[in-house]
């Protein structure tokens, strides 16, 4: 790229309004007096469904010598600390979680934390600077019963360990209705073991998983909105993290702007671009606290690295920003390796409308098309699809055009000519984009039929999108409809083919598997997306009746026989608004998230940090291996990979190689998810695999990919590689300059640039 990505510089709080010219600016979003008064965004927070106990509470039992200190900077204006080795705190509580808050400072000691007599963690309360009201320890997911936490200072230097407060997550009785009961047709004990799927709960995301992308063979990137997550960085709660797929460890990632409801895509050189977001509107997470937290025009760049501690997010709104504010936008990688940014709203809200609609397309890096010179290009389709048209479903088609669905309509957009071809409407009035959220996927592309594209869209709602929230209920039924269309002249003339899922789903996630099947998970059977907008809310959720049993869709099966939950386990975790799911390199499916709340909540349906791993039956069978292969494959290039077949007889005619993009997942949008069969031959002894790269960037846009070697329906672990020449997209310097000259950074932005020319 034409700019260099410098290390992030973290500046002091900014509370200075900037004079701006009369260009369209993102809405700052302040709603209370407190939100314009700087106050530290501290980790201490008592979410709904939790209770705080001050250090002075008589329920907290101290052993040894503890000193009580008083200050308005402490929770409840008091704190206790000790420098005595072996001094302890004991606290008995009833609940499912416990958090310990205190000071972290340069001279602070180490303590052992026990729960119910078992050593859980040894905690070092050291901090580089003097930090108060810090979350020192937390444990969630405990059994709903009485527990005792004991904190014991370990021997060491005369440095204190402190207690400011303890926060208990109270027990909340599940509110799952009979409609949320399992849909598995058989008990798992009756299932053929060879066809049994497994579901495990392992790991915690640390930040709520609103956005998810696999960035390397060992790391997943998780992005949330600004809120009081348990994971901390720089003395305040984190809203992004790197999740280690092998160890399940999480590493907080520093972010500058609010990424609430942003979109994302990898570029042609493997850099992840994350764009848009929202202002911060809650009084304790305000833009005044950190300078510019307004994410509406933000462009965040992330260059993946194999080591979590070397990864960082780069932002510099003075030099890199969108030309217009966007909330709930979709981002896809196109044939030249750049990102197309579609639609969204000009400010945060709920249902889109003509006042705030952003019915345009822009690109990153900016490019000039049809005289736009980098500025947004009007797309009439996004005007015609109001009101339920946020987070449009979009895929780059193998002829270079773009499929877009919004509300209950669809179009094919030729981005080079800036023209549209409208498609038949989605049948039966089913709306498929936010807040009537369904999910779309492009089915596998194959050279056998000249990469004929088919689109599958499942779930959503037939609710009238002109209704106000007070006329919509969380109990209104979602849609079970799946609509499928072939994007050829004959297929478009035939229109959408309609099928029905076993149960309705709003906000489903659809995951392409290396077998060519589609897994459908998550979502609710009633209501719509969002929180705090409709009647009959459950907690703050606009949706109810979680769909807890996955379903498998087999594209090649006859109509009416494509869905099955045979061998599928049923989860106990509701996954509603702000849930995600993705295929991982080993072939399992990572499921995380669910947070239909403004901030962290512990009431139904509360903020969910637990991770589930759904493993198809092939995970327990002998699997083929890619032993060695290149890390880069250019278009049309032929290469030889060393492979290993599974033991036993193998039909070499049943060997395939699949190139996949796992995509960027948020709000049921699986942007860039892609599955392309490659042309392959295999040696007679089964050790040499000769494959040819996709023919061009239209069939597979240049960028990162994952290769699966599939034998008899059993895939290998994925091989990570770059498709194309590995270079970044071309930068149109004139268009970039024009964007910067005709837009301004968001309000509250004080320059965070290095001062150097980038």
C-alpha cells in the first residue's frame, strides 16, 4: 500500500471540539450530560443481574492485618489492603460468578485465589501505573449454589494486595419456553457413532464476540463494542481480543474507536480492514473518556501475525477514514483485492429510514469510478429497500459482479459500470436483513459447471418493516423459509426455489463445511434483531425462543430432503443477537457470542462469553493430511503438494481439493465466505497432489485462503496460503487525496498521527 502502518500511539484524553467545515459529519451521539464530561472508563461495573459488596461489608471476613483507606477514588469511598504474608480474605456468596476489584500499582503483591477450597489462579496485582478500581480476578460459569472465595497474600516484598469490592453474578433461572426444546429426532445414544456430532464448551472470549474472523492457523480475532467486558487493557475494559485456537488463551487488543456494528474484510495482501461503527452513547463509556471513540467513519487496519503479542490495530482518522459515516455496513473483497463498503446508516439507531440511510457504495482504498473520485457512489437499490436494509447480504460473483440482497429484494450490481440488474423478490414477503435478519451464503463454486453461482438465504421475518417497535413483539414468529436461486439467465427466469428449515430462525449463522454442506446454528424462533425496541422483551432482547439444535443443509439432495439434525447435539446456551459462528482450520465450528444488551448484562438473555466447539463426525475419523505445500498460489498456477492418505482402501477418484475463505462474521453476515473446488490430479501412490489455482480474481478474489484435501468426504486440516500475488490493492492517490480534502475526522478527533507523511 502507499501508506506505512506505524505502531499505534496512545494519546491522552481529548475533550476538545474541533471546528469543522460544512461537510457531512458523523453524528457524535452524546445523549446525557455525563457523556460529555470526562471520567475514566474503569473496569468496575455492576451489570444487571449482579450485586456488589464493598470492602467494608460485614460479609467479607479478614484474617491478618489489613489497613482501611478512604478516598472518593475508591468504590464506596473505602479500600482495604495488606502487606502481611498469609493475610487473607474470605467471602461466601450464592451465584454463578465472582469478580475481585482493587488497585494495580508498581508496588503491589501477589495472591492465591481459591474457590471452594480449590486453587484457581495466582494473581499478580502489579501495574505499570497507579490504577484504581481494576478487575483483578474473575470466574464465571460456576454452579448456581453457595461458594466461598478466599484470597491469600503470598510471601514477597512489602507490597500490598488490596480489596476494593467484590461483585457477584446472581443466579438467573432459565426462561427457555417449550418452543426452545430440542429438535433432534433421536436421542444421541440411538445415533450411529460414526454419524454423531459433538459439542464442547471450552474457553472464554473475554470480550463479547460481536465480530469474528480466523486470522491465522492458531488465532481468531474477536471484536466487540465499547462496554464493560471482563478482559482489561491499559486500565480499562477491552473491546477486542485475540483468541488462541489451540490453548484457548485470550490476549486483549487495543482499539481507539467504537467498533459497534462495524463491517470487515481481508484485503488482497492479507490485511484485515474493519470499518464503521457507532458513537458511544452510554454515560460511563462516553466519547469524552478517550478522545475520539466515534467509530462511524473509522477505518481500522490489522495485519495478522502468528504471534498474538505482535498484533495490533492501526487507526489514524487524519489520514485513513471513510468518506461517509456508516453503521451496520457490509464489506466484501472484490476481484482487485480491494474492499467494497456497502450501505449502512449515517448514525446509530435501530430501524433504518430515509433520514439516516446511507444508500451508497465506497471503496477502500478509495477509487474513482464513474467520476466519483473516491467519494460515495449512490446505489438506488439501497433506497428502494428501506426500511429493513441494514447489513445487506452481498457476495462477489465469479463474473466480477456483486450479488446484493436487502429487505425482501435482490440485485446484481456491476461495480465497474455502476449498473444494476434487479432480481425477482424473495418469496412470501420474507425480509432477510437487519433487523429482520436472515443469513445468506454462496454455495460451492465448481469448474465442472463453469463456476455457476447459487445463493441460499435462510431465516428472517415477514414482519412489516414499517411498524413501530411498540407494535412488534418478541413473540412474533420468525421465518423458516430458505430461498435459493441460480444466477444464470435461466436460473433468474425460474426465480427463487423455496424450502423450509425444521424450525424458524431469526439471526441464524450459516457455515460452509469442507464437505460442501451448510451448517445452520444460532438464532431465535421468534422476534427480531436488536435490543430494547419491541414489546414483550426478554431481558432487553427483541428475540426469544432460542434455536438450540443445529441443522445441516445438503445442497445436492432433492428438494424437501435437504435438512437434517441427525446426530446433532443440543446446546444449553442461547445464541441470539450478537452471536457468531465460523469454520476453523481443523474443521470444527467455533460458536460464540450473544449479547442483546447495551452493556454487559447477567440477566436473561445476558452477555455470553463461553465458547462452544461443534465437531462434525469427520473429526473422529482417520483423516488425510497436507504434508507440505506452498504458502502462495497464483491464479491459474499449477503446483504439487505432498499429501498423505488416510489408512485403508481409498478411492482416488473421490479426491477433491477445496479452497475456502472463512469470511468475516457479524450480525449473521458471513462476508466473503467462499468455497471453490480446484482442478486436481493425484499420483497413483497417493502422495503427490497436483492442483491448479483458481482462474482469476473473480472466481476467488485475491487474498488469504484455506485449502482442504478431501478424501471420501473426510477433510484434512486446512493449509493456510495466499491466493494471488500477495500484493495490496492499487491505491488511487488522487481519489485518496480527494476523500481527505472533502471530509473531516469525526468530532472529538485530535490528531493521533505521527506527524510524518504517510
